[in-house]
């Protein structure tokens, strides 16, 4: 049984990481040239300090407490009363719960620290793709490099398997997307999806790629079905971001490995 203080520390670290992820999700796409920046710009990931997008008033330090501040403010800006998107507390809660999960599974180890980083980057990728339709190279590249670094000591997979998994993930998805584009004349899989699969291969090795793709596909289909039940009316010809489903599939496979071994 771990000390309760250790879990509280992990919970706090996860919530703080989630707060930073919200900055990455909000500012990153325009900073990296994927979407148009608003008239006032976003600065970079560290400056300026967080502000309300509606009234542009800097957020008071007391109101920057992850998760708690959203509920204290009742989901509204303290200055202009504009609604704060629900995404902010949800990302912070997800990041905090992920920190608890990896601590429970891996214990207070280097593997847990790497696993925490894995889940946090995946969370940012999933939300950015959902909101913008892009999987930024800055994030997929960082995820891949972190996976290779973690597996230099075979933390999650042997290094050769990780290297092959990185290359195979990119090549296989790129080939499928190119073949579908040539056959049907439509974009089925973007290069961002291929890079994400390659990054997942860097963490889990090439052997995990089939089950990652299967799990990710099922997660995406479930998401489409849920959206249709809520009245979204997503048809067979509509573009649907695959990144969130692939990220969820990779995450589930990653955590299932040590639980089932």
C-alpha cells in the first residue's frame, strides 16, 4: 500500500500537467501554423499569462488552481461572466486520474514517470485533433522521441522492437492512406495518423500495432455511434478525426500490458 501523500502528490502533479496541457491545446495549433491565430494572437506556450479569451483580462492567480477554480467560479470568467469551456476541467481531471493510474500500475518508478508523460501527450493530441482536425508534428514527434528514450533500457519494449514499431507504424498507415486515396480519390488516413501510430509503436513495439489499430478503430466507431445517437448525423462520407480513437486505443493497450502480464 502506497503512502496517501504519494497519491496526493501524483494527483496534484497530474492536475498541474492538465492545466499546462490546456495551454498547449489552446495556443499550440495557431503557434505551429495549423490554424489561423485570433486578432490578438496567443503568444507562446509560456507567455503571456493565461487570460480570458472573451474580455482578455488576465486570470487572477487565485483562479488558476486546476479543477477547483472552475467549480468555485461556477464555470464563468470572474471579470466578464463568459462561460469557461468544459474542456478545461475535463482535461485537468483526465490528466490527474492518469497520474494516479500510472502510479498504481507502475509504482513510484521511472517507468511511471515515462508512462505519465505518454498519457499526457496523448491527451493533448486527442483533444487538438478533435477540435482542429490536426495532429501536430511537435506533439507526435515528442511522443515518439520520448518512447525511444524510455525504451533505451527496454522499459516498455525492447529497443529494436520500438525502432521497428516507429517505422512500421508510419509506413503501414501511410501506405493504406495512399492506396485508398488512389482508389477512391478521398483522404482516408492523414499523415498525422501515420505519425501517431509510429509514435505508439515507439512505446510498445511493432508487435502491439495490430491490436492498437483494432482497438483504436473500435473506439472511433463507438464515438461515431455515440455522436449519431446525440443527433450529430455523421454519414459514411463525412470526415471524422481518427486521432482521438487511435490515441484512446493506444492508451488502453499501453495500460493493459502490465495489468495482464
